[in-house]
C-alpha cells in the first residue's frame, strides 16, 4: 500500500514538473491566440502613433492581429501606467519613446519603476532632431548663430512644446554645449512653437526632422544643424552635430515596443522576431522612410540599452538645467 502511494506521488510530482518545464515552450507555440494591443500614450496623428500603426499593420499582415489603443493624458503617464498594470502575457504592449525616458526623471511619483517596469522588445524607428531658426535671423550657420547669441545674451529665444518635452531638453542641451543663454519659451505643443518661430516671435526651435522638413523646404524656416552623426538625404546640405564639433548634441526621437515586466522569455523572443520582420517588410520600410523616419528593428538587448542610456542622459540634462515638473 505504501509502495503504491509512493509511486502515485512520484508520478504526480513528475507530471507537474514536466508541465512546468514545458510551459514556456507551450506559451511560445500557442502565442498569439488573440489580438495584440499596442498602447500609444499620445493622441492619434503624432509620431509615436504613426510608427505604432505602421508596425501594427505589418504585424497583422504576418498573421498577428494587432491593434492600437490611444490612452492619452498626463504627458504619457496614463498610457504608461495602463500598460505597466497589464497582464504580462504579450497581449498588451507599449509604444515606448523618448518622452518615457524623460518622464522617468521628470515624473518621480510614477506608479511603477520606469527602469524595471517593462521588458523592451525592439526599437522600431528613429528620427534625428534639427535646429531651425526664423529666416530673418542673421546667421546662416550654427557657428554664426552661437556667436550671435553670445554677443546678445538674453535677446534670442527658443520655443518648445512645453516644460520637460524633447524640444525643451534639446534647447537646454544646446545652451549647455554651445555656452549660450537662449531664453526658453514653452508652448502648449510643438506645433504652436513652430508657428511662432515662423512668425518671428521666437527665433529658434529644436524639433524632429519630419516636423520641420516641409517648412524648411518652403523657406519658412532655416535649418542650421541636424542633431545626428550622418547627414540626411532629405536635407543633404545641412551639416550634422558631429561635423560642427558638437557630437554630444546627437539627439534622436525613437520609438520602441515594450512589454510589461514578467512577460515569458519565449513570448518576448516571438514578439521580437515578428516586430523585426514587420519593420523590415518592404511596405512598412517604405512608409516609414516616406515620413523621414529611419526603420530600426533592433534586438531586445539593443532596445534595453537604448532606453536605459536615454534615461540616464536626460536625467543629467534636467539636473544641469534645473528642469522640474510643473
């Protein structure tokens, strides 16, 4: 009787252990069995939304039904928090981008740890920023603009999309590296700042290349420097930050896809494979490039390093410029 009970217990324990060992593989084999949702923390039409929708379309074309859910508010906090609370099963992802790295420091009371709350799948696309000025500014090069600002402290202004935004931090970083004191003028959105630079109310703005490109092409803005290490084919005559002697000014807006911490590794590997394949599909690459974006499709390790490096970088910039949440 005791031997029979021992055998029964042993067989049961072995079965449980076998099932536990097989679970990760089984998760990967059956994933996904329902649609995947990508949470975008910003409104429809922005860069993060555009990139997320293009990648979602590419994933859906590969048989992984993927939809975008815009959860706006709190400068991204509502979307980040919603994704962080989601079940870590691979069915809820976050479009993580540059503002997330900034928010890790700017928003000290987040309901999750931005350094450990997500596992990063892949950087899907990036785009450099560009320094633009009103055409009436008597400077044709970034060196001339720096000399002008140094000779007239407090006279020149740079706009931004608001306190703590990428456009704000870009200006603060430029001030620090160039040794100038451009006065910060925050707006309710980069679009409003852009309009006032064209109108001459403020003189300068550092914004993403796709945002400024049509106005540079039409002559309403003058591009002085591409905050990148290589020139852009859409603005081949504009020198890079490296070329003008400001390598630390290289500044890209990027978007990655991330999953809540605790997502099984086989599911993460499956997601990386599918996201990279979607980004590298001819149709998605073509549409990203048509918007002035650089398709990426990186490894998870690269994405993780980028996010962590960006958190550290912008924390240092905010500390040096004494930038705090409103």
